[in-house]
């Protein structure tokens, strides 16, 4: 599924669409956020974290690598792998200890093995005055969510 995002508000709206179809229990879900520097990965992550119920600042995890958000009934881990040089470093990050939460991973290309265990992949790229967003389901549950978002977008465009 590919969408054109005219601006940051459209990126936030896409985060809202994803949130609307996510199940109440998102423990163990992994969403990969890909794209060049400045393509909108952090904008999407911030919007999704706020839509999921976080109040307050959502700092970039560029230096901390992992920013946890404890919300009622769930925990979100916003993860930035930009500074990771080798996939083996995930072990030192405590990757297996993050399985209880919803993981939003920026720069997943630094750990190519993540693709096999992820649910969704959002690839953002520059396109004229905005961005193009390609949302891809990687697991069966991820594919089902993409179909729901696609169906919702189709029905909204027919209204």
C-alpha cells in the first residue's frame, strides 16, 4: 500500500489510521520505520505514540537508543538503531527484554534480521513537495492491518 503524504499532518493522520486498526494488546508487535534522514520516521513515531495515549514530550531516541513509554495496559519502545554498527549490538541493548512491548524501530537496516520477526514496515521517501509512504505487512497480522487501512482508505475516498 502506497500513499502520498503532503505534510507532517498527513503523516500524523497515517499514524492515526494505524492506531485505529491496532488490537488493544500490542505486546510483541514490531513496526519498522525506514527512510532517509528527515523523511518523517520520527514524525510518524511521535504521532503514533501520542495517539496511543502518551501525554508529554516524545524525544528522539538517537542517543539513548531506546525510549520507553509506560501507558495504561501497554508499553511502547521507541528504538533508534542509527548508531548501531552491528546487529550483534542488539543483545547489549536488551532486545529480548523489549518483547513485552510495542516496538517502533527507526533505522532497522542496521539490523537486517529484524525484518523476519517484524509485523509492519513503513518506508518513507521524499516525493515532490511531500513524502510517499509505503506500508507493508510482514507478518500475517501485519498484512491484515494493512488490508484494513487500505479498505478504510478506499471506502473514505468513495464517500
